[in-house]
């Protein structure tokens, strides 16, 4: 009999220091598809890894090999909102008192049964009551396989259409491309995010700080973008990026992230914590090869948790000629195409020139209809909308 699925939102990675209980944890989580177990050589290393990853849960075994009370004090001072579990019996009374002060921690006695693990994870992964309703915002990342594949335009259009739907949800567009970010330029509005705030302690990032940096666009999108600069890039802390996204997801119904193509220390954690990851590609052989590499990079960085969605942009209106077909594209990238977006150059150009989403500049065009269908598919969590025709067998 399979275990009851974990109801916590998004993927969960257990960062474990349990010399005697690691194998039991792996066995207990075997039937939980959204849970991954990563072992660490010390409790400090497990804590740092859990802090640096959205969806990270710290799991410690009370084996007497380290000072549990001291570590829990460190957690309460540096990462009080971090979820965690202590495994073991005869836990010191001072440690129990510390655990009671941490709202998102639980104790789990051995032996570890799947049902007990699920119950503990449900408890610690649940947000507190004051943020329970707002903490369920969905996070989608959009990244390009090559320069000019249309990731920023699609990210802006996704954010705008989501903000204009019947539910009138709150949407935040976040540009994490600190080198070449263009979201502010596309919307013709200021980029107010100060990169220096991301070089400091993650504990300083809260709702008030985000509101100070957010640009409210007249079309209903809230933009969080920094001026282009590489001066502080090496000093930006992954945990600060994740805290910023965590706070944004607690404030907004949807968070759309324009993700850069270049490697970064925080990319793995961002894509692992996101609900969907879109890789944009053009229908050219070099772009398709790059899309395959980009998708594999995201899969490798997340240790197989992430399943990138390949979206082909600028689909040609031609029926004949030297264009690459969707079936050929799927063969080149080695995976199904999730969706396609038609080429509407005039509509896209008008949107950029007027600082608007494409739906505002040219309502009702085919590009916006394709992106609307993409949103429906992502919301439903379905299989790819593009179905390649079956190939004929050679005689």
C-alpha cells in the first residue's frame, strides 16, 4: 500500500544529519514523490543547506554527537522560520523547551514510519495562521536557451494576463537577471531594487523592505527589478534571494521570475522551489541544442526534481519551406515540447515601444492567445499541449 501523498506545497528536500537514521528516512520517504533526502557530514552543514533552499527542511538525529541545544539556539537566532524535525528519544529538557519555542519544528521518535514522517512534514511545512492564506502564491520561472528567445516578453505577458483574469490576482514580476535584466525597460518604469540589500542577512528582508523596492506599474503588475550592474553580483547571498522570493510568494497570488541564463549560486534553489520552470527557445537548430543543455542544467542542479517546460517561441506562419517542425524539435531536445507561441513581430514591437504588455498594445492577437493557453495549461498542471503526429514506420 502506498503512503498518503504529502499535502505540503511544492517540493521538499530533507537536509539530514542522522548517522544512524539516514537509511530509515530514505525508506520512509520512498513513496513520497515530492520529498528528497540529502545527507550532510555535520549538523552545521545541514543547517546551512536547508537555509539556502526554498522547501528545505532540517532533520537532526539526537545521537549525542553534537550539542543539540546550542544548534537549536542558532536556529532560533538565524532562521526561526526554518522547518525542522528532531529524531530520537530522551531529548534533553532544554532542547525540548527550545523546540517548543520554534513554531515549525516537531519531534519524531524511532522507528520512522512513512505515516509518521508524513504527519511531521505536514505540521512543520504548514505556515503559521497569520500567513496561511497568503503563503500559497505560485512561483513560475522563465529563462531563455539563447539570447533573444523572448523570455522577458513572455514573462511580462504572463504577469499581465494573470493580473487581468477574473480572479484579479495580485502578481509580482521579479527580474533576477542583474547583468542584462530588461523587465523595467520593457515596461518603461524604474528599477528600484537595491542589490546591496541582497548582500546582507536574509533576516532583514521582510514585507516592508520589499514594498520599498517594488515599482507599481499602471497596468496592475508589481515589478521588483534592480538596475543593471555586476558590481555586487559576487556578494549576493543565495539565502537572501530565497527569502525575497519567500516573502513575495506570501504577498502575491503569482510570482513570475525572469531567470538569467548565466550560472549563479542561487539558481538551483530557485528552480527547485518554483512551481514551474519554463525554458524558452526559438525554432532553430542552435537554439534547440541550447534548450536541451539548459533543461539538463536545471535538472542536474535540482538533482532531478525539476521538470523544465520547453516552450517554442516565434513559430513561423509558413506551412512549407525550410522551417523546423515540432517533431524535429522534440527529437533535437530529447523531450516533448510543452507549448508553442506564434510569431507576432509587430505586436511585440508595439508593446516594447509603449512600455506595455502585448495584450495592452495589440489586444486579441495570436501571440497573446497562445500565452493565455500556456497559462491554462500551467494552472492545470497537464501534459504538453503540443502533440506531435506519430511518425510513419519505414518500410
